[in-house]
């Protein structure tokens, strides 16, 4: 018996000797222990929207816009070409299947191609109302229907495709209208309500929360709109309807959804009412919307670019190009500048800058905070006027053999890991390249260049701020860099001007 006790004690001592560190590393008390006290809940109960709906719904209308064949034929193709595949508009020129009264419908008017169905809401007693521009675009006749079933003919006062806002007018007095909120106070997580006509089901109510604010949907025309993202169920027919806070005030106009199917998938976008009213007031007074323009093209910053430019963080908008003669050029902005604030308002992402500048009027003076060569500085600029968008030739013309026999590829890859060739004058003109810019990439052989997204057919415009127009100029510009250096390379790929990419030399 004693021998068993001795052996047992010896075993315990032996185990303790095997794990001295583990035993000593145990804290005397747990790092965190469950609290027996229950904190007060941050969220209590669920909202009841019945009173809100009763008060607001009389000011919400359905919109039916008859689209004639001659008016609608040309616009549809142009809009669809610009639209990212993942984004689907609800109505207007896109004419989604199932909601258009097409040729197969015997009850349609013989002079029309279809009917665009959406939503709108009154903003004054005398009959002004808002909807989306794409709902009424190319319409020959617009009819609205109120909640009490009254129908009225509406006229378009003006429409702005960049903000997707249309101001309509019906004849009337003492009409029910909605109150407007300050959309700058909208917070992520707050409850919101939508009223509209999904699939033609008028006065349908859905609710959810604000998922995010200041979103950019990448739809080319709408880069000047900092969208409100919600999870409110929005479908075809809700377009142009109000997004409301729990006080029944309008904070936005429902405009787009993010979808793989064309229907609701939990991600919806609304135009902030402040942006919409800025457009509406200009449309009412002048019939058009003017926006300020800085004349720079910006892009988001990557971690590699932050290292190459020795920046403190990824916040800000990287200037990729400055248009000659523009407000930015006159103010002295340069490619590779990073704009971090406008009039003291922080620019945390490049997508913010167009909406900030576009929300101002031509002639306004702005104070920019800019980081250049690692140093912060102030730049004063007077905004110009935003011109109509224009389409550029594609740089893919170069890759597809348009360069001709006179453009012989270089014998070997350069420091960037790409094989380049000079671009003939005829191709340069078609691509819209100035005489001092543009070296074609005929082949990518380096891993770093491939990882940065360079490909055959791209055009190198500059190394840092040094423009290059030939392979010789490119190699001279690269001569000052050594292996391991990060080089900022401005590249044109596809349509439009170039963006900067950072490549670490191998």
C-alpha cells in the first residue's frame, strides 16, 4: 500500500516536472469572466410603421410613362452599354421584361412601344413631384395616380441623368406632400421605410435599415451621387419612390439595386434627398443642372502605391491626370498628388471627390489639402463647369494589330518586365493620345507587372510625373530606379485616360 502511494506521488511530481512552464504560465484569474449583471439593451422592441404609413402614403404616387417607339429606340442601347452588368435599373429605357406593355398586349396604345412604371412623391401643395430621370426618359405622356385613385397628367419640368432625378409638375392645389429631412444626418443602422409600386403593386410598404452611406455604385453617370445603401426590399416599380426615416421624412429617392437576377437581393441604393433637391431647384429655375469641375481624374490608393509614395495611410484620392487648362491645372495640381480634404472635409476615398466637387457650383472657390512628395500643402482652386461626358477610343485598338508594320516590338523586356513598342501617329490619334505620351505594351513577361494588372495592348503614359512617348524615353525614365524600388506607372487600359499602378522592380 505504501509502495502504491509512493509511486502515485512520484508520478505527480514527474508530471509537474514535465510541464513547469505551462503551469507557471496560467494566470491567477481568468482574463475575462462572464458578467452576472445584464446590461441595458441598446435596441428595444421593433418599430410600428402604421401611423407613419397612414400619414405619408397620400403624398406617394405611381408614375406611368408612355414610351414611343421613335423616342425609346436609340436610348436603350446607349444606356445599356454604360451600365455595369451587376447593376439593374428598375424602369425607364431598360424596359425590364414583365413590366412593359409590349406589342403582344392588345390593350396598349398603337403609337407607343411600352409603358415605364415607377413611383414618385409630391414635394409641394401646388403639384411639384420627384421621381427618377430614367423612369420618364423619352416619355411622350406621363400619368400619375395618387393613393386616393385620382389620376393626373404630369409634365417634365426638367431631368438630370447624372443624379437620376426628374422634377415633374401636375396642375392642382392643396395636394398632399411629403416633408424632407437633412440627408447628411442619416446614420448607418437606422430604420428606414420605402413606399412604392413594385411590379405595379401600388402603395406597397417595405422596411429595413441603412446599411451604409456615401456609396459609389460605379455606374458612370452617377459618380456624383453618394448613395444611401439599405437592405429595404426594393424591386422594379419602386424606382423614384421615397426612402423615409421613422419621422416620415424623405431622406432619399430609391434608384438602383445590386442584383445578379434583376430582382431584390438585399442591397438597394437611394439618392440622398439633399442631392436630389439641389438638382430639382436648379431644374426649376434654369431647366438644367450645373456642377463644379476640378478637371482631374482620380483613383483609389493601393497598399503598394502608399509605400511607393511614402504616404501615411490609404486615405485620399490619387490624382491620375490633370486636364490642361482646367481648374486643377490652373491651381497647380499635378499627377501623383493625393487630395485628402476639400474645404476641411476629409476625402477618405477617391469615390467621394466627384460627389463633393460636383455638389458645388462653377466659380466656387475651394481649399484643397494635398500631399505631394510626402509633404502636406494647401492648394486654392476656382471650380470650372462640368462638361458633357464624351467617349474615348479604346486602347485595345493598339493590341489588335492596328499598329502596323512600322511599330516593331523591342528586343527584350525592360525593368518593368514588359516588352514595349512605339505607337504610330495614326493609332495615337485614334486613341486620343497627345504627342508626348504613349508607349504600347506588346507582351508582359514579369510577374510584378502581371500582378499589377498590366497586359498586352495597354499603353504606358508616364513614369511618375515624367511622360513617355517612346520605348527609349521609357527606358531612360526607368534608369534612375533600381531593383526593389516601387515605381508609379501611369497606364491606359481600355477606354479613357490612364490610372497609376505601383510596380516593384524585380
